[in-house]
C-alpha cells in the first residue's frame, strides 16, 4: 500500500512538472512604476540550440483589433487564420500589434498554437485599447531578458506639460544562448507601433509626437549598444505608420537600415507591389502602403537571408492578391499583412561572440 501511495505521488509530481513546462511559458508585463520594468533574465524550457537551425525567423503582424471583447462571434475564425499563418511560416519570434486583451493572447498561444509559443504582453499607457506582445518558440534553448519603455516621458511642446511619450510600449527582448557564458546577447529584438498620423490638437498629423517617438527609439538603440557593445545585432520590427519605402531618417542616422532596402542592394530592387503591407479603402479607392517591416543595424545587414510580405491569398503568379472591394477587405484577418524576416543563424552567432563572462544578471525563472 505504501509503495502504491509513493507511485501516485510521483505521478502527480511528474504531471505538475509536465504541465508547467507545457503550458506555463507565458509571461505578462504590465505598466510598472520603474523604467525597464520586468528586466530579469528568464530561462526557456527548450532543448534545441539556436545553432541547430539554418535560419532565425522574425515576424511582425498588426492584428487589427485582436480581442474577444471586440467581436466575440468572429474571434475563433480570426484566431484560426492568424494561427494558420504562424504555423505555415514558422517564425521563431513574433511581435504583434493591436492585441486588445490578455485573454485573447492566451487563447491564441495555448488553444490555437497548441502551446508551442511562449508570450509576453506589454500593456499600453492608461486608456490605451491596443497593446503589443511578443510570442516566441518554446523549444529553443535560450534565455531572455524583457524590458519596457512605457514610462518614457517628454515635455509636449503643444501643451508645455510633461506626459507619457509612448501610448503603446516599445518592448525589448534580449536573447542569449542558454549554455553560453557570453555577456553579449545573440541579438536584441525591439517592437514598435508608432502613433498613427491622425491630427491631435495643435499637431497636424501628430507630426511632432511621431518624430519625437522615432527620435527616442533611436536613443534607446544607442543606449543598448553602449550597454552591450557596438557589435550587438539589433532588430527593430513593427508597424511604423510611415511609408517605409521612403525610409525613416531618425533610424538611418544612427546606423539602422530598412531590411527590404538592405536586401535590394545585394539582390536587386524588390518591386513595390511585393512590399505592400497595408491596404485600406478611401471611398471605393484602394490605398496601399508599406507601413510594416524591419530595421537592422548596418553592421549586421549581411546576416539578412530573406524578407517577404506574407500574403493572405496569392494570385496565379504567386503575388499577394489584394482585396478587390470592401467586402473582401473586411474578410481579411487584418488590414496589415505580416512581414517575415529570416537571418542566417551561423552569421548571426558570429557577429557578437566575444567570449566574455557575465556576472551581473539576476537570474529568475519564476515568471515562466
């Protein structure tokens, strides 16, 4: 009888451990009173070294009001389509924009992506209805540090008052190989969702605010290079709410290069039709732009293997099939197409490996 009880106890313990590693890899980040909140290092339960795969794949995807509270009767259909895109293209790291609530993100990660991805939600400032979130493969043997920039402030020249600069956070994911004792990260991934060009009082097209947001993101990048070394690969992805075919001057000035431009210089010009990430209708007229994408520091551009806009539907020639009318547009899972960036893993790993030991991190796995 005693042995049977021990067996039952062992099975219960093993079941709890299995559940933890299968479903417990979600981390929540909310507004905090301190700068760079949740700045701790977490170990992932994965067993696959990053070096074992040929590419590291990043995706940015504006989900357009992704939330159970928005249209609950349509949520399952939308979540299934988003999950299918993730499963088809298999990104290792994704930055989402316009996540409405925590439960929607949890449902996507657990129910529709079958627990294959961990997540981290970054709530916006008070009153914000859209938030950013990372999801990342749980099977990779990595360790992560997450940071927030929601508490960045500025003196608004329109009002003369100090206020929050980023309504939507600028989340940072810093990634190391789990077994490495190198102080320098393998890479740093920054997510963005810049203010839309909607007028605010005294600021036509929110131009003053948008420029300051981009300028401050440049400062964040510069500070990270001071902290971790000038060779650390930095990838910035998201919805920039700016036509990226024209570039973003504040990021270009600090040595960041738009990934489509970077690849074009090596492989030839990428047609504008293949760079459309945003579609909308003005009356019955279709408007198209490239608002979404990636920037990577110029020292790291040679690691870029490919970049593509992910279509919801393809034409016979393999190009993205744009909506022909408002009805088709409304049926799309989003008005933004995802963008997929692939980096050569071996080149990436060589970029910033200095062989230095780390000794000043607080290691804590309690958030997983």
